[in-house]
C-alpha cells in the first residue's frame, strides 16, 4: 500500500510528460481517463505476468506495463517470484533505455547506435 503512494510524492508532471503518458495510456486496453491528466501512473503487475505483458506486443500489439508506467511508478512486488525470462526481458529493456539516454546526451548526437 505504501508503494501506491509513490506517485504522489514525485514532482508534478510537465505538460510534455503528461501528453506522452496520456498517449501511451490511450492505446492501452483501458484507455485514458481525463481525470488522470497530469497524474503519474502507478503500475504493479502480478509476479505471474508474462514477458509480453511487461514489455508489450502480442498478436494485437498493446503497450506493456513498462510503457504504461512511463513517467510514473512500476512496482514489482515479490521480484524474486517473477519468472527468470521475464526478469531478463525487463533487464534488457532497462539497458536499451539507458543506452538511448546516453546516446541522446552525447555531444553532437550520434548517427547510429548498436544495442547488444
């Protein structure tokens, strides 16, 4: 219960963050509720969630929990109980995101990036 309060102590969302978060929420299965404008999302997937549920995709592509928590909180309770494959997918997504941030911050930008 304490973790669900984390979005409330984070700084207020900027207009750009709110717009990006609303865009992702709008393509999710539940859609976007205007009452949640500028409220940081809180997502807490169950430890039985699949890799596709966490990362997104599938036969009818939908954003996963990682994307749905953009600019908010992704709380993984009982992390040790998540399937190893799911944790590996999560770690890969984190590495890709970190690499993208570093590439954007590089002086003069980069023309291409290789992600292993």
